[in-house]
C-alpha cells in the first residue's frame, strides 16, 4: 500500500498555499470543498468530510464533503469537546478503517475534525497532516472574518451615515431594517418600540411588552440593556433580542429570528449589535428633536392662549377661547367648564361648555367629579383611558377622560373636563399639555370672575340686588339716543316710615327686598330695575309703548299689594317718550316724580300718568 510520504504531505501543503494565493474569487465553503476533494485524492480515501466547531451553536457543522452521495455523514452534531471524537459520532454506519483526526495546532484546542473514510494509506504522519489542515482552516477562517469585518465596516459606515443624516424617526427605522435585510436576507426582523409609533405601518413594528410573564426575553433585553437569546418551541429558529441603546436610555428592542442551520459568526454578532447601537443613538436624536419641536409648539400654544386671555378678561371670552383651543388642538368631543362655589354639589356649568354638561343626564357624573375634588385634599389632574372599566358604577357614554382642576389663590375654583367616546384617545403628552394650559389660564379665569364680581358690586345695590342709580342713568341715556321709544316708572313704598317705626328697620329692609324681588319677577328680558334712593325704586323699559308702560305699572302695584308680608302698597309715577321728542334723563325723572306725587295725593296704592 502506498504510504503518505513527505512528498505527498508537501504536495497537500503546496495545494493549500496555492488556494490562498490564487486570486480566484472562491467563497469560504468552495475553498474547503476543494481541500476536501484534494485530500480524498491524495489519501485515496472512499470519502472525506470536514467538520468545524460552531461556537454560537455549540456543535460541529459539516462544512464540506467528498465521496459517494449516500454517505451517512451527519450534517451537524452537538459536541462539547469533552472527549475525543469517534467515527460513530459523525457517521451513521462507519467502517472499521475510518479515522477521525482533530484539527488543532500543538497545545491549542481543536477547531474541528477531519473524517477520513477507508483510506488506502496507512497514515503514519496523520498528526502532522491534521495540524497542517488545522492551520489552513484557521488561517482561512481569519481571512474570511477579516473580509466579513471589512464588509461589515463599510456597511456599518454607510448605515451610520444614513441613520444620522435624518432626524425623522421613520427614516431611521427604515434605514435600520433595509440594512439588515440587505445584509442578512435569510433572517426575519421586528422592531419592539418602547413608545407608540404612528408612522409607516409597512415597517415590522410592534409595541414592546414589559411583562416578563408575557415575553421574558424581550422584556429582559429592554430592562437590562443586554442581548437575550432563546429558541423557538421546535428549536428550528434562534431568536436574538438586541436592545436599541441611546446615550440617555433604551428606546426599544431589535428582534432577529434566524434559522438554526444558517451560520452566524462573531463578526455577524458584532455588526448587528453595533448597527443596533447606531440606530438607538439616531432614534434618540430623532426623539429629542421631535420632543424639542413639540415643546416649542406647546409653549407657543400656551403663550398665545395666555396673551389672548389676558388681553380680554371677560369670563365668557376666556371660556370660549379655552374651548376653541382644547377642541382644535386635542379633539375633545365634550368640553366642560364647571365652577364650584357655595353649597352647589355638582357646581355651576359655565357658558362655553358643550351640551352634554347641561343635560340633566350628566348630573350623576358631575356629582361624582365634584365629590372627588371637593372632598379630597389632593387636587391632582386625572387621566383615564377607559372610564367605564375603571368606574363601572357611573353611567358615562364616554371612555377617555381628562379632568384638570382650576386653582386660584391655592383654592379649588372648578374643573375643566374633556371627554371622548373612544378609549385611549388622548395621549399622555396631550394630557400634560392640557394640564399646563389650564394651569396657565386658571389665574386669568379667576381674575375674570373677580372682575365681573367687582363690576356687579359697582353697578348693584347691596341691599336689593337691583342696579345702582348711576348704572340706570347710563343705560337710559344710551337708549334715549339710540331707540325709538321707552317708558319709565318711578316706584315709592307707601308709608315706609311708619313700617320702620312699627316693625323696626330690619323689617323695613326685608320689605324693601320683597318689593325689589317682586319687581324683578315682572321685568322683561331688556327691562332694567334700580334702587333710585331710600324706599324709591325705578324701572326703565326700552322700546316700551305708552300702553305697555301703564300695564307694567298696574302689575307692579297689584303684585306688591297682594304679596308682601307685612303687607304694604306702592305708588307709581309714569313717564314715556318717543323719537319725536327725545328728553334728557332728568326730564323723564321729573315727569315721573310729579305723577308719583299725584298718586300719593290721590290715596296711594295706585299709578298716575
């Protein structure tokens, strides 16, 4: 039998060298296939198989084979290198003359095995041969890794440039997925993002589940910032979960699904990890940019609203402006402004609120909100994404709810409510913006309320709650200039001094209030009543005819005589005008005063014209 001579060993070594320097564009697998075929010929073996240890899969992979088609060689073998590898571990039915040689340099661990089936040679120099093959494979692997690293560096440079060229989140995620699909088309990908994404739905994007019990690997990758690996239930797919790191946090997890039979090297792992880090930094920059734009927009909204509110302190205008801003910016279906004062349990619904809050059916809900905010020491804003689930005892046809308290001088003044039928309609960012908007506007709302209260005090008589004489003078003066006609009634309580002397001044004041309330109940929507002085009251009726003025005086005289306790009567003097002769206010008063004197002289409890 022919022995493996030094000449043939040199022949094998020369062949290895020629493959390395040939300049041919062979792939890693093609070179190993050529080596295996050459060894089969040199050794005159029936078959030769080359197995290389895969450090990721923790098993031997058959990378090349030369021999009959029906060989019985295993494609892969789980093997931890705890003992020498035997032929039966690599081949289903080995021959007695088969040999397995470890591919290792002196003192180094084996990187794989060369299986020689039924060789014609009596391998005297088998250890040297295995060593040479081990050197060749190691060198070839290093060259392959260098080539892959160079390719990965170029890909990573291009991808990083593209990632950081954009501050748009959609563009960043598109570059990441496209780069991965071009580099590893046999893998499947998913992006598990930590925040809701509202961009292109064609990207493989899912919401990240933080619950370990639902998906431990992805949650752990996000929480720890470390790559996590698991296998599919059938063991055919390896799942890698790579966190998307930024400088300030982790913005999601890249899920890579790879078939277990596809080679995956250290270079591949490094490339994907570095690409994920670059994408994480780019995502962070995009988010920071979008966040800064949002903050600027929010500040502009708050500033513009504050300027408009402070430019006009009328409460109705303030509420109308707030309603428009909340509706246009956030899309609330129902918007309510409720003030809490006195003992009103559900509060007062302000004009500018939507119809739902004026509907009696909303009373249980308004009472519920009032109890929460009027009875609790905490005045925190409320953000509810599904109200019926959280408060099933309250019948409310709306699911999304925002409640923001209006606080002035450290006291609860009321609440702003925003409702929508869809669950989770409002984002947390919109909730915070509405809260900030209301807080900035609360002072203006409180100031508007105080100003209108002050105005009412200025134009209102403190005892009767009728208008002041100066206010009535101004209104009459304006109407006489602009209208076509009007009527004036001067009213005096008969024998008022006798009432005070008999019952006391408190009763006199009480009677005066009764008379004022009776007069107010008889007024039309445009009529103005005032306390003229002492026990004298006055009513001005814009647009009233002579007959209408007389009828109103008759109603006042009759109502007071029949409804006051203790019973009193009033006397009235009437004066009217038309556009043919526009009198001064004092002239109307003088005419009515004269007629009032006539009514007193004729027996009181009557009117005179």
